[in-house]
């Protein structure tokens, strides 16, 4: 197979995501207008070097063990192409271990970078991209909106992970409140019971169905639609400040939920004034610092731009 020319460069941009959205545990995800960016350049010698700016600088691995690098290598290995030497430069804005899909964004960054590097050699369907990203993430609820943008419903069938993208109502926006503390997704999952009461399962099925209607057509239903009995109460003991903040916001008629595995708080808003009201309430009622992020829904998902070497065609 034709080698990728030295000097080929790709630029990738991937949105943050928030999963679960209250009742849609491990199923629903939403892409948000906060981005990690990546530039990958093909080098003449084997090996991978990584430079990180912004979030994670001085903390994440800067060699082949880096999650973005491993994701690129996974795609190349899956199609039987030898991985060339690569220089990775990441500019990260998505907070780590806060429930905003940072690991999913890193995986999608790598998958999309590999897609760009292999352009003209290998083609990838949307389903294949989701499968490759899910291989690394373990479940598709974060990587689906990161890849495709908008509101996504993700599930796993006998044929692998699947998704359906929906366009959120133009009035829907998000306020995310990010604490200084972090939360391990593995720890959050360990707090889940192996089974739940029948009535709680029915409760969440009804709220998940209602949430799709609220996000796509009737945002005025968001408060009722974001009620949950499957996961948030079980995880509350590990995130007491998150739980208290959600309770306060919901008492003020705002659709607040845990963002992903937490500890960030997501408020789904039906108009921009609700975002400002949520920020004001958090500022007035919280004794610990929360970084407010007033975000739009990202509709594009991950993008990749390929810069081939001049004359390589």
C-alpha cells in the first residue's frame, strides 16, 4: 500500500459531550460548543511525540501511550497499514475527569486524525468510525455525539454499536458548572446497583422518551423530562456538592442533572435567560467554586482537514 508522504498534516477539532442527560443512562448524549484541537504531522522517522497545550499539559503522557496516539495506532492496525512517525500537537479545552467526555474526545481526535491521514487509501463509514471509537471507549454514548454532533441516541446491537443523530430544538442550550474536584468514571460506575426496582425502570423509560420530545420539539418539558431514578441518587454519596447544587437548581425550576459521570452539573435550558439565571443562582448559593460554561449545542461534531504535501498527488 502507498506510504503516507512525510509532511502530510491533518487538523482535527472535536466537541465536548455530556452523556445521560438525566434519565438516558448510557444511551443519550449531546455535543457542546467546547473543543479540543489537534494537529498531526507525518515524520520521516518512526515513533510518536506529543505536545499538549491547555488542559492536561504536564499531566498526560507524551509518547505512544498517550490516548490520542493509541487511538490513531488502533485505526491503522485495524486496516493493516504501518503507522508512520507522527508529531501530535494538542490544544485542549475540555476539562478532564469532570463528566464532559474528555476521554471520548481524545479517542475521537485520534480516530479522525487517522481517517484524515488515510484519506485516499482507506475509506471509513460513519458506522465504522463509531465502532473504532467504541472499541477504545467501551460504550458509545460519549463518542457518538463527539463524532457526529447534535443529540445522539446510541445503542449496541449484535452487529456492534449504532447511533441515531437528532437535531436539538434551536431554543435548547446548556449551562455547565465545573468544580475543582474530579470524578473517576470507574468509581461512579462501581456505585451502581446490579438491579433496580421495576417501578424505577418504568419511570426512567417514560422520562427518557419524554426527554427526546423535550429536546427536539418541546423544551418547556425539560424539567420533568430530566428526572432520574437509575443512577444519580446512587452516585450522590461520592459527589455531595454536585447533588446539593442539582437539588437547589431543580427547586428553582431548572433542568439540572449530573453531566456524564460527574462531578460537573449540566443545566439544559429552553432559552438563554435560563443559563444566566442558573449562573446567578450558583454564584449566590454555592460555598465552593464552580466554573460556569455557557454553551450552545454543537451540530457538526468532529471535523478533520487534510493538508497534503505539495506535489504528493
